[in-house]
């Protein structure tokens, strides 16, 4: 991002004043230890107690652990009180007797299980005064291990004994001007969980975020790679040159680092500490951090039996008496199992790629890539909302003698760090593949096609070599703290790009995919369970709406934690195969036709392009949308069923109903998740607008649903459909950017083959007095359809 001035501006975060009695609780530390395959678990707690009075304080120090049951009922798991005397004007350290739990519910990362959290309350009562201070924090029982994998050379993480294939992203800041809020954090982190990511790297050029950031990572299962503040502005680089010996005040830096550890160490999502971005801290700082963050012996794996060692047999120190002691410290982002492990600049690349390159042997050499990035163009409405009209000019294209094209962006895009969709000498324009864009809207729509393909292929390429070559990757980057035009899955206004949904598709825990290098169908199972009794349905559709290839691969069993190669997709080798075609893959349970994974590709023959999709915009495919809206206050939840009403003989298959099975453990936005259930407290609303003569609307049915459909008569794929939510009155009055943001979608930028239906869930908030309007757009919808 462009440097923001005044980074040493002083106090920038919230300042609060709290009042306690004569005795104060300081920096509690909670640690869990595990034995007997997680049957026996102990909670350790240490606090500092400060007596600011002039007399000896006789105290009762209490600790209470509760868990929430259904119906907002809390169960007290433990309640313990101990007597402690604190001398006048002194601070002491107190360690509670360890608390024993039998088979507690464990905290798991996103995609591996539920994120169970217990609430821990620590309080102090002073004789003659009453309660003097209290502290509470959510806590998750989980064990994180990490080592360098001998097969791949990459760092491998285990959570609760299970290897976890890291698929995540680099986090910069929520906002470049530090306008931070709990509501924004909630949206940011839930978006990452919606993309099926399981790790966020807090980049060293950013900051330690507010506690709310880590709270939502706890809730949604995002592991956090927390980096200290060592990056390119403290190593002698820059103009003017920065200090070559790191931060100007090393003692102050270490004071802040230790304070940050105390602030964050109780979060189950926090996975590791890293000294700096693409470099290590100065020698004295690095040595101090290594000493401060050394592991307690219990969290060091025995080389003999690969078992964690007993606490009492190793040291008299309780693990909660360490500054942390439970998480590894890695000195830099390209050391010790990351990139080449030696600190050389071996992360990246950061530009457009041919999609098939991600699958090839020579794409990336090392086991864990901490930064790999690409394009990130937002939708046209965001460009218009954030830039003056001179910023609406699309890049000029220079055709080079080599046959490649060079993009020349306008100065505003260049300032906002635009990454081109072509790389002369290496990659042909991934936008020109669809034909030269006519204007900003056409350019941004074709950019979304490229975004979806690019990021789905990136993740699927890593999926294909899970554990054989790779242990994980982090995409540079997931979001921007300003209106940047690179490496993002949602823009600064919180509107998702198509790349968001490409990631959501490719990173699902159980996933069917096409290897774009070998054209073999693969299934990725990142879960700990064997999946049996499943089949894969593969169908090819041409631009005439015909299905020249249909095949079912039956009686499949998917081993846990593996990528399985199933069969070659033969259609491209057929004598009469089309130059542009669609491929639909579905992994489903044979017993009930429940869809586990669905993946839709648009493909061209080797050396070809997608220009035949341009006239495909003119076909008129009939679409039917049934929607139901539930409103509670300003919150809207919408369930809609979108169907391609084209008639085709192959459309009788039960899997065309797309009855999805929730296999992700995040049921609130899956296609089959329920809406608000308390219908006595909801108002069903649905606004409609004037339709042009080619649309017709049926009346509301008895169950409160609304049905809207088009009059199309052509047979074909309904291609690249996407939904938007607008303020209907502002849109009628043409009042600039009318979008209602953010909106969470169970899917978007999706396509439907003839006869196929898809359930889509939306949720959003609309300001009071605003009437939302949901519209459906599509590549071959001649006009947007107002569906609700």
C-alpha cells in the first residue's frame, strides 16, 4: 500500500479508565495441558495481584469456568476459591491449583470442527471491602503443535493431534486511518471464515489489532500468525532511508512486545509468534524474544515417543507462569519452514498467472509459501464510488511485437497499486481472452471472471499436492486498508470480488476439482474422516445447451487428509469437442443424492480463448427465482431458489436439485441453513420495482414466498449470475452508490446448467427507512432481474 504519513502520531487507540478496589488483578494467564488422548485436561491459571492500599489485604481469589448450553443456559464446570494475603503496597504472583476436566469440548480451526469456548471469570474479594476486581475471558481447550515436515520441508501445524493444511491469507489493517470498530472486525473475520480459510497472518507492517479482532478469530476458527513490527521501514530501506538497526528504541520495542504477548496469549486462535516480515529483528531484540517466548518443557515434543511430556516430572514451574510458553517463536517470515527456510526472498509471486501453472511441478519449490498473490480488481461500482471520473478510464492496451499485450493504467489506478491482468513475455491478458472490454463495466465484469479462475486455481493447485509437496500457503493479500487495486477478495467498502467465491469453492474441507495441468478429476479431503459411499458426476455443456459428455464415477471412498486422483476428463480429446465449453463436477452421497461439493468451470481448448462467450450474452435463458425474506429490526435474511428453466433431457437427475450437505461446521450461511425461526417476531417484506416488458412477476404465494421469472426461450447455461442489494429509493433517484454493504452470500458469481437449481442465502442490515432491492445479474441475462 502507499505509505501513510504520521505513523508515529502518538496515542491512536481507544483510551479507557476503569475503577477497582484496593486490590487489582493484572495480566491473567490461562494454559491447558492434555493427557491420555485428550481425556484428562488441566487448566492452569496465574495472575499478578497488586495491593495499592497501606494495609495487608486478606483476599479470596476465585476462578469460575462456565460453558454455554442451548437456550442461553450456562453450566458451571468449576468454581474454586483460595485465601491469599497481599502485603501493603506490593504486587505478588499467584498460581491457582490446576483445574481438572474430563473430556472437555475442544476448540478446532475453521473446517475441522466446532469452536467451543468456555468463559473463565477471575475475581478477588477483599475482607472488609467486598469484590475489588474481576476479569473474564473466553478460553478454548486446544493443543497446537508445529514442526518442519521432513517430506516437504514446510512447516506443518497440528491442532489437537490432527494435521491441518493451512489455507489462509495475509492481513494488513482493517483501516489505514485506524478507524477500527468491533462491527468492522466482525465482518472482516467472518468473511475470512466464509472463504473457508483457516489462518490469518497479521503482517509485520501492520499492528497488533484490538482484542475484538482476536475474539472473532476465536469464534470463527481462524488461526492467527502474529508478527512483531519489523519490516521494510526499519532496515535501512526506503526514501528517506530508515534506521538500519531496527526500531530507534529497542527497550521500548521489547516493552511493547511483552505487553502484546500478555494481551493476546489467552486466545485459542493465536498459533505462533514471528519476529518480522521477510527479515529478523536486530540481534539483541531477536535474542530477547527467543528467551521470552521459549517453550515450557511440557510443550516440547519428546524425540523418543513423539508424546508431550508430563508437567510435574519436568519442572516445578507451572506453564501459566511463563510469558507464553505454549507457542513457537519463529524469527522471520521466511525462516524455519517458511519459504526456503533460510531467509532468502523466496515468497511470491505476486502477479497474474496462467491458471494451469499453479498445478505444475516448477511453480513453487518450497513447502509453505507465506506470501503468494495476484490481481484484485473490484466491481465497477466501487471504482465510481471511490475515484473521480478520470479514474474510470480503463487501461490502454499496447500490442507488442512478441504477440503479448501491455496494459497502461491511468495514473489514479497506478497510484492505487493496480496489478495488470497480463504479463508481457509470460502471460497473455486474462481479460482480453474474453474480447476487448468496451468500458469500465465491461472491464470490471471480465476482471471478475479472471479473479474467480485465478484464485480458485491457486488454491486447487496447492490442494492437488497437499502433504506431497506443500503444507500450506497464505495469499498476499485478502483485503486492503484503503481503496487498493491489488490482492483483495473484498474491497474497502466491503463488497466481495468474484475471487472471494472462487476461494470459498476451492478451500471447502471436502472438494472436487479438475487438475488444470493433467485434466484429471481429483477429490480433496482435508478432514479427519474417511468419506465412503460417494460418487462424482461430471457433465460437459456446450454453448448450444447440449450435454456431449456425462459420466458418473461410483463407489468411491475418500481417505482422510488426502487428495485422491479419480480419472481423466476425456472430453478435450474428443474429435468433435468444442473450443469453449462448461464442465460441472458434483461430489454427492449415493444414498440420498446430497451434494457435498459442486464445482463449475468454463474452459477453452489449449491455445484458445473465451471470445465465443461474447455472442453468448445474447441468448435468453429462462430464469425462475423464488424468494422469502425475514426481517427482524434492521436485519434481513433472505432465502432464494434460483433455477435455470431451460429444458434438457439430462435435467432429470436428482443431483440437479443441489441439496447440499453441511460438511463445514459453519451452518449459518450454507445453502441449506435455516432463516430466522421465530416467525412471530419477524415481518415478511419484499419490495418489487417496475419490470420491463420482457419480465413478468407472479403474485405472492400462500406461504409468503415470491416468484419472479423471465420469458426466455433459449436453452443454455445461465452463466456467471451474481446478486446485489441496493437502496431502492436511492437507485430510482440515481443518487450515486446505492449498494447496501456488507452482504453475506452463501454463494455468488455462480452458473446453472439447464434444469439446475441453487439455493442462495443472503443476510445484511439496512438502515431504518431504507427499502432494500435485490437484483440478479448475469452474463447472458439481457437485463438485471429484480427478484425481491
